[in-house]
C-alpha cells in the first residue's frame, strides 16, 4: 500500500508529509472509483469514504465518519469477520458473492468484498465493495428493450392479420345464432366471447406498436407519484398503508406524464395484488433518490447515458420467485391466474423509451422495483441541477 494512498485517509499534515500532490491525486482517484471504498480505523470507526460509498450506504461522508463499521451492517455480518482476519493477519483478503445486510437502509446486497491493511497496523484497513450482477442487470435491460421491440412487431402483425379474420368469425357466429337451437346458440355465444377476448388481447398488445411521437416535457416526478398514490388509495389499494421517502431536491424528469403515471400505477397495482386483500399489515413504500455514478451504454449512443434518478416501489408481500425474476419483463410471463403477462413488459418498454431502466430485487416481505431515469436536459444541452426542479 503506497504512502500516497494511506495519506488520503489520514490527516492533512500526513498528506503534506507524503508530498502534497500525491495525496491529492490519491483522493481524486478514490473519488473517481465507481465502487464503494471506506477506510476503517483499528477501533472500527469510519475514517473516510468515497462518493460511491455514500450512495451505497445511503448517507453522507460526514454521517459515515460519525459511525462505526458495525453500525452499517447487521450483527454477525461476514464483513466484520473479514476485517478482523485482515487486522490479525496483516494480509489482504478477498471474498466473493457475499450477501451483505445493510443496517441503516434495511437492504440486502450481493457483493464482492476486498479488504486490505494500510501501510501501518495503526492505520486500519481499506474496504472496497463491488456489487455483483451489475453487468448482468444492464444486459437484461437491453434484452428487455429487444423483447419490447419483438412484441411491437408481433402486435403490428396481429392487428392486421388476426383481427380481420376474427371479425369474420364473429360475424358468421352471429348469423348462425339467429337460426340456431338453444343448445347451438350457447356455442355461437361462446365463439363470440372468445373472439372478443382475443381482440382485447390484441388491443392490449397494440400499445407496443404505437409509433406516433409522444410529447415529452419537464416533469416533477413527485407530483406523478402523489397522483398514483391517490388513485391507488381510492381503489385497489384502499386497505394498504403508503409511506413516502422523497428527496425534495431531486431535479425533474424529461418524459410524458401520462406514461409515467402508467408505469408507477402498474407497479403499485402489482405490489397491492402481491400483498393481497386479506392482509392487515400491507405496506407500500414510494421513494426517490439521487444516485450519481449509474451509467448505461445504449446502442446508438456514443457516450454512456447517466441515470442518477432512482424511484422505487417497495412492498412487504411474499416476494417474487427467484427463478422468475430474470424473466419478469418478458411478454406473457405472469404469476397471476388471469394475467396476460403484458403489464411489466409494457412498463419496461415505456421506461426504455424514456432512456431509463428497471430492475427488481425480491425477498420475502421486501420486494423492490427500482426505476432509474436520466435528468431533464434543456435545449441548450445543460442538465438541470439538483434543487432547481
């Protein structure tokens, strides 16, 4: 471990002793890392943290420095034992695919952990965390968009090649019904009902094939979430408690208000249905946060797209089966007895059209759908800053 790296976590005087400039460069390097990095003193207190660590633990660097490592993770966390092993052995230890339970935000993350002792034993250790599956999540987002395009093409074919024959079938059934016996009339009505059901399914799929331009504008996402909450509480979620945890300084989203309402109304409805109508302790949490550092490379764009706006819909239902999570946004995938499996597929398409992504993390009594969106960019190409929305 270099002296310059060590000095970045210690006092200004030690940074100067290391040469000033090397310490400054080390700090800049740490701040630029996309992975959470924290320095922990021998007594377990947090000496410093980079911006990625602030986002990971959901608190500022100042707040982190008032805490001990044991305050950030659950009791008995494997991270605490790894740190003790490094301190006793004075050698770096890496451990992969560790489920890390965060105490403050009550979240579970699958991470790779890298713990390294600093140059002097009295300096403590440095911890770097790398979330698993980030690249897989990004790949899935692109797959979801491709699935949306496939459904759009299918919907276009169905609208032209299926609805017309169905009209003929229904018309013929109605003609036969006029001269049919009571027993045969029941069959002709069944034909009409089934053709109507197929037409409705095709109509729902036609939403994927809409090619007309949708007007996008500067949107206050909290107004959208409040509207979704009111609609939900007046209907399907009247028996559920809602909790809001919003970042009031969040900048606006560039999008279509009606489509954004459709996205979150669908997610809230799914959450309410997962909780069920008989539960008396059903909770749905709506959150917004600014998460810098999330970037996505999208085909057709030369530069990665920054997605710092995070909106979550969280419920305490039974959760989603692990084997189903990777396919949630595929068309016709559903766990509902009467579902068509097009709701989340359409949600993923609309979010993709807005330049964002959606992902799901699920465990019993804690399922989170996380929507990541870009910041509103004005016509002069300048993004709106936090607190100006």
